C-alpha cells in the first residue's frame, strides 16, 4: 500500500468515524454523562477499534500475507489455522467491548426515555396545566 492509498483510506475511514463519535458524544451529553466519562468512553471505543486493526495487521504479518487472497489460491478453509481463530476471537471480543461501551455511554437500555422537549421556564414540570 502506498502512502497515498493509506492517506485516502484513513480519510475515508476517519471522517465517518468522527461523525459517529460526535453523535455519540452529543447523545451521551444529553443523557447526563460528564466530559470525563465521554472522553473515557470514546477513548475505550477507539482503543477497541485499534485493537481490531492491530490484530488484523499482526495476523497478516504472521501469515506473510492476507488470509483470503484469490490470486494466491488461499481462498479455502485449508489455509485457516489456529492463530486465525485466536485473532477472530480477539476481534470479536474487542467489538463486543466497543458495543458495550457505546451502550453505557449513551445510556442505552436503562429505560429512561429521551426528553421530547424542555419545560417552559418558570413552570414546575410536575404542576397540572390550566
């Protein structure tokens, strides 16, 4: 991979990931998370994604090439070895941790609905209308 291709790939991946991060941060802020909690959650998610990428790079280096390369004839389960299974397990664990972190960050599954609108200023939100 050339430097130009790596730059294009990083731009194509980082822009959508940045937008997802902003969305997660905004939703976490709306759910009452502190800035520190948001930073720790997003940092954990980024570390998990880097773990998946690092595992893929390490497996590629260990094998001497990609696992499924059609031109090399490595498109069968015969080329699948124990390190590949361990790598898949590590990637699955990293992705599950990232999903749990995002659920914790956004307060998913806690049963508290998002506020539809803010109450008018000067009124008690529990007071009857009229």
